[in-house]
């Protein structure tokens, strides 16, 4: 039933009524819903971890840290700060506009549609949901059909814990969603996480109703190992950040740029780190994730050029297994460098100069993430100043996404808008700007006739 258009329209109409009743606006209501969401996850941790294991062979550790734990962090932070975020903010009023005071009210937007991908199928539904609840909206969630077990679990958990007139799940297919629903209905906002091609379809459909969108996309995120990098440390961090979720992470290092002076030593240490973490045969390691489906497995395997192998390269299509794989690379135009890999293959370029970094990275502009390893502040500053990217880390990978104090989002082709923590609350609120003027004093300077008044205005505004 969640896959029917009738169901979606009914839910939408009920949510619009519920939203217009004002029921979602109060502090106590929002707080209670956040607590309800947290207790629902707490009670169902085992079922969530099982669904993630079935969909992607995520270990309980990875599932807890990267999915459940991340959502807890978002909920806890929102619960702690919600009253402060909701409070109207007083701002200054310029002298020529006196006697007045100015306030910004954070107002909810309406029915928010959240469309999520399959790679972090719990977190990428529920983190935007936390922001939408905190901001006082109602929500329609559309999980990815590829993470079947998590999708089924989300349908059940949301139905058991929330009134569909407030939060509901739809499993309508993508084209119907954009062509029949988004184009014809007034939504408060759409938060879409996924690939660029579908992002464009959603943005075009949303334009029909001028619905605002947040697009959380992907791209080719570079990872730079400078000559001043602490190589053991960098090798561990790169192996972990690349092969977590078998590389199916939007902010995973997509490819490496390693300075020629440290290249051989670094590659040796990277191989050791992979073996230490996943064993000599990762297929036998019960904690190593699988690719989401056969189509993606075959897509990734087709990118392996045997003559470029530095490590790995084994796979098993039937079990959707691809070994952590490192490849040497020197062409920016090769197949593996033309699109985001989104799997456990890591091409490595050798570079000589800072200009090489700029040249290689600018072939795939505006990455979602960038990582740089090194101790030389000048090199780090050069990269941060020269290259536009969504967010990233110095001497680490992925972890900026887990910091609720930081905005998370892309730039250009890697996304529009950012969320997490207060940024999510702001993104899903309208800033209603209101000035209040005192009535005890009415300065007639703005009123006609204007004779002799311009010289006074010019003294005030110049
Ligand atoms: P996708 O674009 O195929 O699908 C994402 C969601 O969109 C799914 O729920 C799907 O059912 C839905 N969808 C598909 N067609 C649609 C349409 N026409 N109208 C409306 N909805 C439609 O993406 P994917 O393959 O699931 O995800 C992979 C991409 O997502 C990668 O590029 C990755 O980098 C990116 N990603 C980004 C982030 C981030 O936070 N920035 C996080 C995870 C993944």
C-alpha cells in the first residue's frame, strides 16, 4: 500500500491539514517526537543492525557507529539545543530605521519530503528527519528500494511510532515520485540524497512548484598524501576511511594523490594496513561489507584494469564481494576516473608539485570531500585555499561528517545546501524577519513633502 500513489496523496493531504492546524509548531511537541524517535531506535537496535547486515553485510560495529550512533548524536544535540534554536533572535536595527526593534522568527516550512539512498539506509533517512522534526515540519520519507530490509523495517517502525498525518513512509517508484507527485504538489522542502542525475530530475520537478531543495550528492573526493605526512598514521586512516562500507560512502576517498618522494613507502604501508584490518582474504572476514546488488558489483568490477593492480583485485559476483583493491593510475581520462567509484577500488596517482594536485583535482570539480595528510601547514593551506570542496579533514577521513557542530553538504555538482545539527534546523526553517516600531515617536522624515529633507537623509545614510 505504501507503494501506491493514492496512499501518497492521502498522506500528503492529511499532513497538510495537520501542519496547518499548528500542532507541530510547539516546543513540547517537537521535543516529544524527538524522544519518541530515539526510544523507537533504542528498542529496535537489534532489528536495525540485522537489516543493515542483510542489506550490506554491515558488521554490528559499523552499523552502530555509522548509522545508529550518528542518528543518536543528531537527536541528542537537537534535544539539548532546540529551545535555543526556536527562540526568536533579536538583531540590531540601523539608526535611520529607529525607533524600532528587529527579530528573526524560525518558522517550519510544511510537508518535507526526504528521499534517501541505500548506502547508509538508516542514517540518511533519519538524520534529515531529526532536522525536519526539530524545525516543526511534517515528513514523508522515501527510502531507497535497493536496501530492501532497511526499507521494510523503516516502514514498520515509522508506522508503529508516528501518526501518518505527521510522519509517513512512501515506497512509490522514483519516476512517479518526481513526475506525478513533486511536480504537482506544494511541499515545504525536499531533502534529496543520492546521485547527480536523479538530483537534476528532482530539482527540475521541484521547480514546477518552486519547492526549495537540498541536494546531497556525491563526486570524486580526492585524498592527498603529502611528503610531510606521517605515513603509518595516514595508511591506517586511508584504509579505514576507504574500505568502510566497502567504499560505498559518499565521502569516501575516491582516489589518492601521493607525493613521489613517499609513494613507494606509503603504498607498502597501505597494503599492510589493509591486511591488518581485513586479513589476507577479506572474503573470509565476516565484518567486511558487500556491494548492494549485482548490477553495482558488475559496474565496479568493470573498472578494475588488471595491469594497474597494486593490491587486491579479487571478486565474487554471486556473493557481491569485491576485495579492497589499490590500483596505480596516471590518466585523468581513464574509466575509473570519469565517475565516482562508490566501491572498494582506490586508484593512486603519483604527484610532484602542488600544481599537479590542482590539475588532477580540477578534472572532477567541486568534490564533496577532500582529505589531506601532512605536517606542513603551507601545503595544507594551499590545498584548502585553492580547491573548492564540500568539507573534509586534515590527517583523517570521514570523521567531519560525524561532528554535529559542522555543516554537511556539497558545493556545485556535489550538492546544494547543508544540514546536520543547527544547520539542519536552519535549512528546514523559514527565517521570518519582523520589525516592530515604537509608537511614542513618529519621525516624519520619510513622509512627503520632501523639501529640505534630502540633506538630512544624506547625513544619516552615506
Ligand atoms: P539514486 O540517485 O539512484 O537514488 C537515490 C534515491 O532517489 C532513491 O530513494 C531512489 O529510489 C530515488 N529516485 C530514483 N529516481 C528518482 C526519481 N526520478 N525521482 C525521485 N526519486 C528518485 O542514488 P543512489 O545510487 O541510491 O546513491 C548513490 C549516490 O548518492 C552516490 O553518488 C553518492 O555519492 C550519493 N550519496 C550522497 C550522500 C551525501 O550525503 N551527500 C550520501 C550518500 C550517497
